[in-house]
């Protein structure tokens, strides 16, 4: 099965990727902060 991205889908994918890359470090910080608080 071949699958080709439409330009709109590619843009959406880029936005999702960008949001994920911004979210991940923030999540790490939250986890560390909660661990320190619980310690």
C-alpha cells in the first residue's frame, strides 16, 4: 500500500512534531519537580 502525504497533512505533521518537541522538555521538568517535592 503506497501512501503519499497531501501538503496539508505534511503541515499538520510538522506542527504536531513541533508541539511534541516543545512538550517533552516541559514534561521532564514537571516530572523532576514532582519527584523533588515528593522526596
